[in-house]
C-alpha cells in the first residue's frame, strides 16, 4: 500500500513538473529565456527571476502566491526588478489572466522547483 501511495505521489509530482514547464514554454518563454540573450532582451531570464524572488521572498508558499498574483496583476510597485529594468523592458503584460488556475499553480510551482538551488545558477544577472 505504501509503495502504491509513493509511486502515485511521484507520478503526480512529475505530472505537475511537466505541466509547469509546458506552461512556461507556451506562455512565458517568448520573453523569459533560459539564458540571457546576446541582444534583444525582452524580459529578465527565467533563472534570474527565480533567483531574485527566492532571495527576496523566503518561503515557498509566499513565492508561489507572489508569482500567481504578479502574472495577473503586474506593477512596478510590486515587482522586484530594478527601476532600470522597468525603464528598459516596460512592465510585464498580465499574461496570467488568460491562463487557468491550474496553469498558474503549475507554472508558479515550476518556477520555484526548477531553480531550487539558486547558488548554482551562474549565468544570471540579478540586476535586471
Ligand atoms: C510579453 C513578454 C512577457 C511574457 C510573455 C511574460 N513575461 Fe514575465 N516579465 C516580463 C517583463 C518585461 C518583466 C520585468 C518587468 C516587470 O517585473 O513587470 C517580467 C517580470 C516577471 C516577474 C517578476 C520578476 C520580479 O523579480 O519581480 C515574474 C514572476 C514573471 N515575469 C513571470 C512570468 C511568467 C510565469 C510568465 C508566463 C506565464 C511570464 N512572466 C510571461 C515580460 C513577460
């Protein structure tokens, strides 16, 4: 019985991870790249976003709550990006409004889990 529950848990969590990543690919990757592009930066790279938010927001729960809210109601007052980033890139459009609640949950969890070891992220400029 324990084994069944365990493998179910593994299945469910990998399902979530998969789903979160596919939401990212479909709805975020056009602006948030995995690495800083050489030119034509549209948004801070996704590892930088996760790293900065993990640095500023200590708990996983608050991180996820912040992301789910921010993608629906972004604003410079709430954002953790530098004023320079807002001047150069503008404020993010509220792309999360067109996602389902499940998609928002999944992408927010993915943004946390996929970059869980911020100290290991090297190619990332946290000033943006
Ligand atoms: C049209 C381009 C665009 C798309 C698509 C986009 N973003 Fe953004 N995003 C931005 C820009 C530009 C910023 C920096 C300015 C700001 O914070 O509003 C940003 C900032 C953010 C921040 C805040 C970072 C911080 O440190 O405060 C989060 C979180 C975020 N995006 C998540 C997402 C997620 C998740 C998706 C996909 C569901 C997404 N974005 C899709 C352009 C985009």
